C-alpha cells in the first residue's frame, strides 16, 4: 500500500545538528502531510499550561529519515522550526510511510 500522494501537500526540510559544532545541516527536503492535535487534545494541552503547537508529520519512507534521532533533528516548514519529539515511526513496519511528532514552542 502506497502513501496517498494527494495528502503530501507541504514541503518540509529535515535538518540534523552536528554534535561537535552545533551547526544545523539539511538532510532532505520532501513532501509531507502535516496534521495538528484534534480540538480536545489542543485544549487539554493549552489549559495545562503548554504553549506548544504539536503536529504529526507524515512522509514517504526513506532510510535516511528513519535513522534520525529526535534530540539532534528538526523540521523546517515555511521558515518555522519544529523540534522532532518522538522517534521516527515506520508505520506498520512496511517501509512505506514514516510519521514524526514535532513541536514548536509558541511562548
């Protein structure tokens, strides 16, 4: 089963940080689907004092992306930086789609 290409409407760039120099470099730019928290999850986070925007980013499987480490990786979309907060999820271990949870601190 392939990823539905009609849902991959956003261009995102995955970046990785060099642990010695602390500089960021591009790993890959790909088409992605970006979805936010549903309404009840959003309000639970907001009321709990979290001023973060949390999204799920889905992309086609690529080994280089599947090997990213959350603590040293991020996604840039439209000039906005999102920290990757979960390990890459190889959906159903099929090597077709990878999902990432990302966060942008708002305040």
